[in-house]
C-alpha cells in the first residue's frame, strides 16, 4: 500500500497529470479568467500611473507659483526699502537727485532720478521679479507730507 502511494507521485505521474490538465475542458476557461484578470490589473495600474503623473505635475506647478510669489514679495520689500532710503536722503537734503543703485546683500534696487518738485521712483529686481514704486511728495520740510505712495506696473 505504501509503494502504491509512492508510485503515484513519481515523474511519470507528474507528466500524466500535467498532460491531463492541459487537455482538461476547464483549462481554456481558467486561462481566459487569468488573462482577463491580468488585463484588468494592467488597466488599473495604468490609470493609477496617469493620476499620479497628473498630481505630480500639478504639485510642480504649485511649487513654481509659490516660488514666484515669494520672489515677488522679496522684490516688493526691496523696493519699499529703497523708497524709504530715498525719502530719508531727501529729508536730509531737499536737493537730493536720486539716480543711484543700492545694494543689499546680493540684491540691488535703483532709485531713479527725482522728477519735478519731489517725485521718487524706485525699481527692485529680485531673481527676475520686478516691482516698481512711485511716491509723490508734496512737502519735505519741516515735516514730510506724502501725497501718494503706490506700486506701478511701469513708469
């Protein structure tokens, strides 16, 4: 009895079962089911990949916009700093002409020539983000009176 069980597990028995399985009527159905499952998994993986790429691209765009906003803010602060400097110099000397570049760290801003009575224009460029401010002063001494202080797109 023991020998009969051992014979059923021999190499010939394995070949017979393999051949029998290949010719079994359900073999085509089992292959078809596996093929459908494989195609379904590939389609799902493709959709997940497309969604992931879309999210990555959107995230990259958001990062770029955030960086530009930060750089633009830095340019705005730099322009305001130059404007304050120009006003202090104008307060000290009412004949101040402007027309100078101020360097702060690695960045710089320009105080353009003072126009008319007292119109101060400054421009700051921080990593290709340009901000411009125009200040109209109606009186310098004894007390400085600012008529308008506005950011402008161009002079």
